[in-house]
C-alpha cells in the first residue's frame, strides 16, 4: 500500500489526495442546484422592438395653383402677386424642403406658370412637380 508513513521519511508520496477536490465540486454542484431555479422564475416583460434604421421625415406638399385669370393660390389660399416670392422663399428655407406641386389651369397663359416656376427656383425650392389630370377614356 502506497502512502505516507511516519517512519519512512525518504519515500515520496506519489498519489494525489482527491478528497478536497471532490468536496469543492460537491459544494459547487449544490450552489448551482439552488441558484438555477431562482434564475428561471423571473418576471416576464414584453420588451419593445427597436430599429436601427434612420427615421425618414417626409416633406410636406405645397400646392401652388395658377387659376384661369392668372391669379395664384397656395394651398387653396389666394395670394397677391407681390407675396408669391416671399412665401416661396419662406417655404424654401424650411428643412426638409416641401415638394412644390404646380396646378395650372388649361386656359391660363404659359407666362404666369413660367413666372411661378422662376419664383420657385429663385426661392431655392428643388422639388417641383406639375399636377395634371389623366385623359379620360372615350
């Protein structure tokens, strides 16, 4: 039997004492057995979903109407000719810039529509569109 004896001092002990390692492992096993059920009994909370996509702010639409008599209206509000440029400049300074939709009456002179387009360009508006009606089917 290999082991340590008091009268044999020169012989080296060649076995590892496993009892302390087993004690430590049993203590760790008991701790894990006790703590795992506690971790399972948590409060269920519905967490919100988050997106990392950049939010896109849609610009508003500015409707400029050129009526048959040559007068202007912005968003169904009649304005005099001398107030057209300042109103468009105020809209052009906004961020994001609004989209300008020009509605021209079919009987209006082209010159009045061209003046509105020039005023919009000078005001710095970049998105200008024309509103038309589709041709009706016969």
